[in-house]
C-alpha cells in the first residue's frame, strides 16, 4: 500500500490513509461512516425496485451499495477520479455492477438525467445552487433525502417570523415541501467536518405553482435584501425603480400600450403595495401566498421583475 507523505496537512482518517486515499478539502469530502444513519436515509427515501436514484458525491460507496440493493439503477456523480476508481472496484464482479452508472464531473455543470429520487451526503459548499438545480429540473422527481450543514437545513424549513427565515426559505418552500428528518453529529464522518449536520426530505410540489420563477426570484431578492425593512422602503431603492420602469416600458411596447406623458413608476408601485396591503409589511413576516399575490398584482399592472 502507498504510504501517506508527511507533508500532507489535511486531516486524514487512519483507515482511509491505509487505503492510500487522501481527502480533498476543495471538494468538501467528508465520508459518512455510520451505517445506521446511511440505512435510515435510505429507508426515509422509500425506494421502489423500479426507481432510478441519483447520488451526488458517492465517495467510497457506503451509501451507494445500500441504494443499489433496493433500486433499479443508481446514477452517481463524482468529481474525484480516485474515488471513482474505489467505487468501481467495490462493485466490480457483483450483481450491482450493471446497475451503477458513474458520471465523472461537476453536478452543477451537468445536464441532469431522468431520476425518481435523489439521496446524497452532498458537499456542503454546493448546497444552495444544487437545491434549486434539482427543484427546477424537469420532469419532476418524487423526493430527495439530502444531508446539509445544520444551519442551512434550518433555513430551508424556517417559517415567517423565525430568526433564520430568509430568501432561501421562501424560494425553496414555493417549489417544495421540506421536512427535517434527523440530526447528525460531526463524529459520524471521516474526517469530521467543523459543523453539525441535518438530513432533510425535499418533495417538489406537483404540479408546480403557477409562477414565473425568474420573476419570483427577482421579487424576493428585492424584498429580502433588507428583510426587516418595510416593502415600501425596499421598493424605493433607485436600482429597483430603474429596473421596474425599464421592464414596464418594454411590456407596454410589446403590448402596444401607450404610456401617459405624466407616468410615474413610483406611484404605480405605491398603488400596488397599497392594493394588497403590503406597504408596511416586512419580508421576514410574509409567506409564499403573500408573495404570490403581490407578484400577480404587479404583473396585472404591467410591472415585471425579469
């Protein structure tokens, strides 16, 4: 077996060091070693024998093997070719080999395949972009059981008025139902990360809400930039007013609508906020229904956010 060089400063679990695999911190590699947690995650996913499962960051394959036992096929995305080789060796010559398809590369840059479920202990630095890549993927998947950094997971499930309630919370909850499943201590990984973790279940809303997500995303960005300020204050920002007026004029041009010479976008914004009673509301207290109503009335008045 190759020896671990003394100049390597990354924390390396002894067992893995003996295998000659050094974890790459840039990839956020922390292998989940507790078989009970792996089993629990697989059970919470409620796999069917006909399911295609996508796994992100399979590592040495501890969870992959459990998924292969129950699923029709597992598509595993891995950026580290050393771990790909370990995973291939682990299933080589077994009944699982033909059921495993490994994709080498960055999941965020890939075109996602069809899949029924996503079960993964993901690299925490890609948590936010990955969640929205999954939720905007079509066709819709049934559910995802994912391991996140604890604070990120708590933001996903936070409700209006909660301290951690933020744009991530409302954007996720527009597109999916999110449930907290379990807490996972840092000692369940090798090497142990610096943070605690949680497992969540994400179930896309099917059918999706009748909302243009690009517009929704832009609206919530404006509202949550200063989530403790009133919406009236949020919409007084010069950049916001300029963007909305530009979009309004484009809308009128495309719909052959004449713009009065005394048109004032500030008055129109004020009228919309008054109409829905949102002038003095704060983003931190508003739920998805509040924002859907606000977006629909803005759109009805010809004001668009994308």
